[in-house]
């Protein structure tokens, strides 16, 4: 197996990748005008790429509608809006998912964000022009190594998190890594917790080598099989709504898909812990 040349994940021009749901966030939450938005995004994206050579940056996927396009989005918003709801965005990158909620009037004081790369999170304040307004707490950690049971930074989340966001994140790890990461998510959860996100998949589930290590692309069956193991190991039960979707349905452009094999697809998941 050869490691991919990450330049295939870089599209110089934003083109048609700016869609209404994220435009709404920049207008509503950041106060950016439509006229200034494209040049602003180009400037920030140039700074973000050296910090994380991922498709989510290079292919402008941080602008995808993401969970805003889920049919369950109104329920997710309603859930997040409940008083005292605690929300964490894992592998937050630039932090657009938290801004999406903020633009829909979800209070930001009880939001947390976690990432290995603090500079992306810092750049997010410039991207969304909300330094001093976004009250979310940032946890700088490797989620594969984090000791969520003892590390004090997780104390407000441990067994108390209502909504866990994991967009374009868990697929970065191999099968065992995804199990370990999801076990940590379970440790942060309680009955009623929602776990929501989307990630790349393949119709034929398989592992890949990437610059950061091995990753595993699921199909629906392998995702469910992995979660069967996690539920057994953690003695929890979850309702799992996972759907395979075409990547164009996420809002990706055909030219962004050329580096991928034919059986590419996306997995959207909305899960609720029952017990
Ligand atoms: C593909 S990006 C997704 C970012 C964002 N959630 C989005 O949807 O655009 C993956 C993010 O996970 C972070 N990351 C990678 N490995 C990590 C780890 N082991 N622990 C915590 N964060 C990690 C990267 O720094 C990057 O910001």
C-alpha cells in the first residue's frame, strides 16, 4: 500500500462550494457580508492547509452542510437547545459545527471542542470572527490517548454529555482505534446522549494507509458490527440510525471525488444511547 499524495486533496478555488446553510452561519453568527465572504475564506483556508492536510480543509469540506442537511437536524437542534445541554465536538478542526449550532441560538457556554491541533481551533476564531463571543472550552488532546476517566478537563463531560458531534473524525482511525475512540465517547455519555456525525465510507469496507496512519472505511454493515462489539464491551445499548449516502448528497463536487475509488460513499449517523 502506498501513502497518498495529499495534493489531490487540495482544490485552489472555492468555486460552487459555498452553500446556503454555511452562508447562513457566516451571515448570522459572524456578521460577514456575502461580498467579503469568498476572499475571507480563501485567506483562512491558505493558513489552515499547512495545519492539517486533510480533505476537510483542502477540498473545502469544512463548508459542507454536514449535519445541517440531515433530516434529523430539527430534532438535533431541539435537543441541543434544552437547558443545561452539554455539547462536545470531537476532532473539531476549525469548529464549524459548534458555530452552526450557535447561529441557531444554542448557547455556547456549555460547548466543548477537542482536537489534536490547537492552531486550527485558534484559526476558527478568525474564520468566524467570534473571539470573546464563542464561550466554548477547548480541550487540546489526542482522543486515542486521552484518559477521559481521570483527566480533569473531561470532568464536566464524563457521563454528562448530551450531544457528541463527530464529523469527518472517527474514520481517521483503524478498526481498533475506532473502537477505542467510541469507548471514550461512551464514557462521556449517559442514557439519552445523542452521537451525531458523518464520515467517509466504502461499499466494500476496508482499511487504508494515510499520512497519519491506518484508517478504516466502513460500510453500513461493518459500522453496525463494530457498534455491536462496543455495546457489548461497554454494557450499553444504542439506537443506531446510520445511512449510506452518495458523496454528492453531502454537497461534494464531482471533481473532488476523482481520487477516490468507484465504491466511495458517505455514512451519516444519528445514534441515541438507550441504556
Ligand atoms: C478531517 S478533520 C475534520 C474536522 C471537522 N470535524 C470537520 O468536519 O471539518 C479531522 C480533525 O481531527 C483532528 N484529529 C486527528 N487525529 C486526532 C486525534 N487522535 N485526536 C484528536 N483530534 C484528532 C485533526 O486535527 C482534524 O482537525
